[in-house]
C-alpha cells in the first residue's frame, strides 16, 4: 500500500458507523447483480460451497456481474461459507471484491432466505480526504465509473 492510500478496517466496535454509509451505497449499486444471483437455485450454490468448487462459484458470479459492471471490477474473493441453523433457511456468505483504480473494497455478500446483506471488511481508498462526505462521494463515483449501466433507482 502506498503512503497515500488509507484504509478502513472493519473492526465493528470503532468503525460501524463509518462503514454503514459505504455498505448502503455498495448494496444499492450491486442490487441488480444480487437479483441475478438470487435466480440461481440455492442448492446449487450451497453444493459448490460445500464441495469447494470455487471455479464454479466464480463462473456464476462472473455471469451475474458481466451485464452490469466492467470486467474485473466486481469479483468473487474465492472464499465462501454456508451457515446452517436448525429450522431456518441456510445463509450463504460469499467473499467479494470491488476493485477500481481509486478504491478497493473487500466485503461479504450474505444471501439468506429472508434478506440479503453486505458487510464491508476493509476499504482501501487511493486518497482519503479526511472529509467523510467527500470520501463517500469518491466511493460513489468509483462505483458509477465501474458500471456498464446505472443502478436501479433507490426506494429509500
């Protein structure tokens, strides 16, 4: 990491409030990709995770992202997990990466029977201004620059 790069670590006790706006922006920008992933039979994804078929998972995620993001900007991080809890729908957790020349984000995408979530683990900003609104705006611009078409409108 260069001297100009700054990073946010996802130690939830100190940075949850700082990461939440980034998670909301990221979730909004990838919701069309998530919608495509949700069309895949969950048992297929779960089987790939259990069998450590990361190449197959990578292909599924590449297929879901290719219509919405430039190649190589939103990718599978080659790690995944399934949480099983008796009497509840399984939760699929996929490690994901967003890579742009000005920012890199490592996050977990959680696909559950009743909800979908994004949990940012680390953000590497090329330059961090120290102004939270300006840094968030730079992140939004990087996401917009990486998309092939604009995200669906937000209903919040």
